[in-house]
């Protein structure tokens, strides 16, 4: 059982601040009860928390140190609510993944998480798959989980000619510290652009009716999944969707087929989709 004090500590650690109404919503308690819980925490850990009068919110002090043991996966789900859960035309459909979630270093994850909300720039070393350890200055915007991995979406000052948005695996950040650079406030057009993934049972699979039940299809031939350009390739990979031009992947392994491939050819994340070649 997670205590109220542990939830408060978690919010300060992974978010850097919170409103009383947030605590009310998370714990399903009244404002008066939330005030009492905050008071108890302040009495126990006085140097950890301050009250920002102008913004009417509680903030982590400069001396803040977590006073409780936290589960990184629980904390990130709590803070970000993992709301990129796909929207479909009929049902919420997601793949199951038997692998455990690969958890990043907790202090690094907490700092990047706080930076999203506090609009802070972070200096870090990132181990990319196609390069040596690279120093990066990032402005984190979003954190999300797909399959068994947590990702950060951030503006990377060192990427491209003048910096650009990139998606990073949290487990690959080797260190992190606050940077004196200004936080980049810029529209992430790929994140903001919604698209649809149209899926159907693989045309070469022998058990069409079984796959129709998996997708929640009744009289409809396809299911439409609403997501954004950043997440498209990750979702298709996690759902094991055949995205090849002629549905040439093994239908026993890739039981679903992407039916609107032609509409997605210019989307960057599609490089991750099974069988896709732009």
C-alpha cells in the first residue's frame, strides 16, 4: 500500500511541484483531507517542500531529496498518465508484451521528468545505437512508454543543423544535470500531427475470424487507430503489424496488416515499422 506521504514525495521528485487539486484527484480525497496530508508531510520533511504563493502550488526545495523508495514505472505512469494509449474507431486495442519494462536510472528519469514540467534544459550523455557516447543538451517535452521501454521526446540542440526534435530511450541516458541553456519552446510538429493507422487481419493468415475478434471487428473490414507521427512506427512495431509493400512478412508472426501504407510513407518513425521501406 502506497502512503499519501509517498505520493507527495513522488510528485516532488518526478514533477518538481504539484497543486492541491492534483493530490485530491490522485488520492480521491477532499481538499481538506489533502491539506492535512500536505501538512503531515511538511512536518516530517520540512526542508523538502516549499509553497509558491504566486502560483499557489507546492514545490520541491533546492535541498529536496526523496524520503521514500519509489518505483520508477509507477512514478512515470502516475506523472504522465501514459495517455498516448491509442484511440480506435471502436475499442481500445493494445498489444501485450511479456517482457518486463526496462527501467532507466531513477535519478536521471526523475530529472528529465521534472524538466518537462519545469521547462528546464538538461545536459546529458546519450548512448545511441549508431554512434559513440554523445553529449547532448535537451529540452524534454514528453515522456511515454510503448512495449517495455520508456522514451523521452525532446528538442536536441546538437541534432541536425540548428537542433531538432528527437526521440530518446530513457535507459540510454548515462548521466544528467541541469543546464544553464534556455529551454527551447518550439512546436513539435510531428508530435502534434495526428494520423490514423488502418489495420486488418493479415490477408495471408488462415484464421481470419480469430483475428477479427482480436481487433474487435464486427461488420467493419478494418480498425482505425488514432495516434501521432512520432508514435506511429513504435506502435506498429509493438503490435507486430506487417507494413511491407506486398504483405510479405510471416502472417503467423505478424498477424495484422497495415492497409493505408501509402498514406504514411513520408513519416519518419515508419522506419521502425516491420517490413516498411520508404
